[in-house]
C-alpha cells in the first residue's frame, strides 16, 4: 500500500531575542561591494 502525503515547509526568518531562546550575538550585516552593486544595477536597470 502506497500512501502519499503532502509536505509543507515553514521558515521563520524573524530576528529572535534571548527571551525566545536565542542566546548568541547576531552577525554583522553584509554590504555589497560597489562593483557588484554597479553590475546588479546595470542588469536590472538597462
């Protein structure tokens, strides 16, 4: 007997705080290099 069930994936990407069980420091935000930013701008705004 083959039973097929659907699957779902939920992702919670909200920033957690210590009261929610998150006890380590957050990594610093990354920033795009000026050359990369220029290339992206050229690709999406021809």
